[in-house]
C-alpha cells in the first residue's frame, strides 16, 4: 500500500491479532454489489469470525458480515455471503505454496477505502497457543507500565 494516498479504515479485526501471529500481510480488492459498498462506506461491517480460503485459483472471503443497506429495498444483499477477493495470479500462487503448512490460515485484518475502492488487508497467520497469548499479554503489561513511568516523570 502506498503511503502517499489517503485511506479510511472501515473495520479492523482485533481478534485476529489476539488469536493468531501474523506472518505476512497482503492487500486485495473485494468484489461488492451496489448496496454492499454503501453499507461498507457507512461502516456497517464486521470481520470478527471471518476467514479467507483459496478455491480453484481464486481467493474467497467467508463470514464477513455486511449489514443490509437501510434504503436498499428488494435489491439488498445477503449479509454473510462469500465474496471474491481480487489478487494477482502470482500472489495467489505464492499464498497457495505457503498455505501448505499445517496450521497456517488466511485471516482478514482490516477493510479500508482507498480512492473510492474497498480493499481488504489479509494476513497469512499461524494460530497462537495459550502460552503465546499469555506472553503477549505480559509484554503489553510491561510496555504499559514503562509508558506510565515515563509519563509521570
């Protein structure tokens, strides 16, 4: 993602950073219908239990909940349908090779609007064990204590 363009984060998946350790990040476009993009721009998106999967050389996003558009009448979309992610063939091949590992998966990290287009940042992730989560919590506590001590000086 280029740093010179402005983008607006619509939704982020905080649970993913707690449950997984992110190995690599990729940006992908997302195919949306008219009412879906209006709901996304309004911030009516939840990535909590969503995941991505590669099927027949294409990347698909599952369980991402986009609430129905309020003024969409009969043309509204299904909230949790699977959605296609747009990536290059080289990126998909690279991901397919890396996903051969036993405990690795694709997790959406955030959805943002860049230049009028909805984009998804997906991460190649490996599940954390309970002791890994405890280590992360301990590190955050130490960092918070250091910041408090610095602020008090």
